[in-house]
C-alpha cells in the first residue's frame, strides 16, 4: 500500500465530533457516535481504552472550560485522517481576553472497516500543551 496523503474537505463526522467535544454532548447521537466501542485514544502521554474512558477523559479535561476547536486543514491517507487546527479555551465565566489559543493542534484519526474511529491520537507542541494544561497562567 503506497497511498499518498491528499487534502480533503473536513468530513461532517469530524465536525460533529469536535462539536460534541466542545459542548460535552455525550449522548448516543452526538459526534462521539463515530467512536468504536473499543477505541484506543492517545492524548499527549495519556492512553485510554474504550469509548466510555474517552468520554470521561474529555469531560474531566474540558468541563471547566468553554472550548472551541478550529479546523485549518484535513488530509487523508487510506483510512487515516490528519487534522491540523487549534483550540480556544477559556475558563467558564472568565473574560474573553483570558482565552488561550492552543496551536498548532494535530489529530490523527484511523477509521475501521465500519467507518468507526478505532484509534484517535491528539498531539500539540509542548508550548501549546503547557498553555492548554494551565490556561489560567495567561
């Protein structure tokens, strides 16, 4: 298999996933429905197994914040999608000028034969990760 990476329009399932993350919509019909039950998710140095563990991680990470994901570009190689973008985070109730812009942010997402996300990797520069972990430092 010697496929080349190609630029693609952002798939609707990806936009739905980011909307579900931003709003913490964990319902059965949210964007998280694209996750396979046995998904493996890697976020920085954290490795999680299973859809419920992934959902719980996002709730713990994002509940204190108003978060907005921004997609800059998406590329596809076979069943893998690479998203380049950013995230804006602000503590709930805080002033807009306290928003932390985390960029660049990369997501690598592999789909299984059913079109479900079987592996999801989130990574960012060390500076961006530090800003995301400690947004009140700004």
